[in-house]
């Protein structure tokens, strides 16, 4: 059996825009539904969702039959958590709250086997199809895609240094945390925040790395696309569900 090719990593490298969706409600049926909706990538969140690596596994399995690339977000830049997600079969990881080149380097080390990194080597895991993928340990680094999240003013100041780290395959700008760090918690729509996000995206692209973003506000996503953003999550399950449910109820007032 061959190591599955990481279509998302290849698309980013080729400069192809990837439209994604954000999954925060940890239910296999819902993830399966979303995986079949035609998005290029589906983020399964564990930073802000009650999902540990054990709970992540059935969610990844639910998405696996569909032509969407699964991106998992661990709770933190933690090599132990990242290792367990990779062993469970994740190939693309979005690491939150990376603020410096040193933290980016640590994230790279967490996803790579030695001698390039510190990922622990297991004899057999789901990632290697329980050993059916010959040479998994030798090839795995090539197909793992590491995305890091820049989401504070300090991190934004360090974009060029973070982008220069070999092994960082893309940089995602988190608008909610960036807004909070700028002193505007909960106000991602403010002009200052939008300008800061677009400036970060332009600098990431100028530094030679793909830039990512998430918003349920399509105008904001369009601004970020115009600034050069290429992996763009355009919706969040909980937001979509609540908006639709409230609108339906209101249609009966
Ligand atoms: O800072 C952000 O924005 C993100 O990191 C994304 C959020 O975590 C996501 O849950 C949407 O609010």
C-alpha cells in the first residue's frame, strides 16, 4: 500500500486556492455530511471543541471516504498531542498560537521524524495503515503539511521570521484572537482588525508562504482573498446552524 498523497499540501504548493469549512461540533454524522459538501478542506477543531485525539479518530474516519482534505487543529503547540493526531492518521495540522520563529521551529520538529524532528516513531499505527504502508517512517515527513496560526499582534510582527522557517507550509491568520490582542475582543469586523488581517496576509504571501483565513463573513473572506489569501475557510458549522435555525424561527413571527 502506498502512502496517501496529501492533495491539500500539493495544492498549496501549486498556488491553487482551497476553499474550506470549519467543523466544531464533534459528531461523526455531521462531519460526514460536511465532508460530502464539496469543500477542498475540512478543519476539524479540537482547540475550541471537546475533542481529544481519541475523539478525533472517528471524526477523521467519517470524513475519509470523501474528496476533502482533513485539517486537524490540536489544542496547543504540544508535540505530544500533535504526535497522537499524526499517529491517528492526520496529514495536515494547523497549530494555534504560534508567535515566534522558535515556536514555529518547535511545531516543525513536532511533525517530523528524526533526524529532522522529534516525532516519536511507532511500529504500527493508523497513519501507516497498521504497517501496510511500507516505508511509512521514511516517507511520512514529505506528505505532512504544517500550518501555523498567527493570531496576536506580537506574532504578526514576526511574520517574516516565522515564514522563513523551513517546514512551515502555510500561515493562517486567526481574526478572533488577533482582534482580542489588539484590544477589540469579539470585534473582528472592525476596520482596524480587517486592515491588520489583510496586512498580515500580504506579508505572508510576500514572504513566499500560502496564507489562510477563516470567517463566516463572506465580504471579509473576499477582502482576504483579494489580499492574496489562498486557503480560506468560509463557514463554521455552529454559526451556519444557528443562523439558519434563528431565521427559520423568525420566519414564523
Ligand atoms: O483567532 C481565530 O479567529 C481563530 O483561531 C479561529 C477561531 O478559533 C474559530 O473558532 C472561529 O472563531
